C-alpha cells in the first residue's frame, strides 16, 4: 500500500499533473508596446510568496555580484512557401539549421530536416519549387520529418533572408483579427547574435538595451551562451509517465570566457540567473561535474521534478503551455504545486501567456 508521500511522488511523474486551463484570449498575440513594460510575476521558490511587478522593476530582484546568463541565438526566417512539381502548395519549416549539411559550389546545396505542410505529403524523390530559383528534392521521410536537399543559386543564408518568414509559434495568429507587428524585430532578443534558432528564447524578449545598461551599472554582469531553440520546444509530452518521454536535442555552445565568468561567480558566492529555460538546460547539461565545462554539442537534458540543480540559482522565464517539458522544468526548480499556484495567480490577474506574453522571476 502506497503512503500519501508515495502517491504525491507518483503525481510528479504523471502527465495529467501538468495540465491547467487557460481562459480564451489570454495568449498574447503581440509583445508589450515596450519590451521592459511587460508584467513580471516574482515567485519565491522557498516560501511560495508572489509579487506582481513590471519587468523593468527586475532591478529590485537582482544584486551586485549576480551573473545573468543569456542565450544569444538568433531566430532564422526558417518558414518557406512553395509548391510541389505537380503544382500543389506547400509550406516548409527548416528544423536543424545548425546541423545542416552544406556543399558550396556554383549552386549551393543545403541538406536538412524539415516539416512539410501540404494537402498530400510529397514522396521521397519528388521535387519542390520555391522563389528566387530555389528548388529542393525530398530525400527521405521518417514519420512527419522530411529530409530535404535544397539547390540554391546563391548562399542559402541569403536566400532565407529574401524569401523566408519568421516561424512564429502556432498559437500566434496573423490575420484581420490579430494584425501583424514587425515580427522580424519583435520575435528576436536585442542581444541575438548567432543564427540558428527556429523559435525565440522568449524570456529574453523583455530586455531592452537600456535596461541591460542600467543593470550593468548596478554591478550585475552578463555572460552569453548559445542554444539554438528547436521546434520541439512547442511539442506536448505524449507519455502518461513523463519519465518515458524522449526530449528533442538542440545544438549549444559555451565559450571559455562565459564558462570562466559562470564558475568564478559560483566560487565567489554570487548567483547565476538564467534567462530562459533554454539557458537553464544548457548550463545544467554542461555542469554535471559541478563546474560549467567549455564546449559545444547537442543538448538533450530533460529536467523534471526530482532533478537536482547544480548551477542555476534563479531564472527568468515566460509562462509555458500545459503538458510541456518547459512546465516540467520550472516545476522541478520551484515545486509543481508552487508553480501551478503561481499560474493560477497569473490567470486571476490577467497576465498575458506564452511567447509574446509576460514573465516570471523564480528565485
């Protein structure tokens, strides 16, 4: 017979324990008028106490000696519209820009994995046609992932900038009801540098250059890492027992300079403030020995309750979709019940949710 403690422990691994109901209309379709004017729910992960702030009041939660670690990935215009050789319309989303195979030449070859949206899925061997003289051949298909080989008359990066669109999350709509903003700017952090993501590290969208400068003046330092956010970040977990879920892999890189700053901060008693769950995963993946290690590769760390954090002391994050690995990660950091209570408070106070929505500070 299971004890109450045992039953509660099992709930930590049950997918249904990470569900919640979000009232219609609370998914943000546009960012705040000014990045730092979004709202901020501050959660004390030890006591469960909640404060309601504006994001630029983050200064009162940070202290000299803290180190903010940001993800400097840049979202690429990875969505392409075209047609099959037979004439049917298609939409392609490039998935693994960082891991793509490139063959330079008079016509550049770019081979990558992608999602393909069509009324009838193209078969291996069939051709796809795009603007600016770009074509692609379907090499293979594995479930809903297609392997494509693009032929481009100029460097493929240039082509993406010409004909690609920013791949907004599926819950952000652009139509007459939800007029467009300049997503090429809005869906990008002000410190984005390294091309490769197909989704933004959205916790960083709340920072303006002015706010970062003010924090630096107060003695709060910043270090950069890179993790190219993949489309898998939006995918719900399907396994009833979350421990059986296999998380997607994403390419990361940590420089000697950033690793040194992080390790020095930990040794001197300062806090590591991770900006976004992508940064959390990267730092924890790279610090299995207790110190962050320099390097690059593919991060596939799935953080859920029971995980013991080795590096991160506090985090800034957005509000996440139900039944996702991101909600499980913040639950591991603060406790599932406290996170769900914070989400209830956010809903009661009409916070804006998801990528263009408001933020949480958990510390």
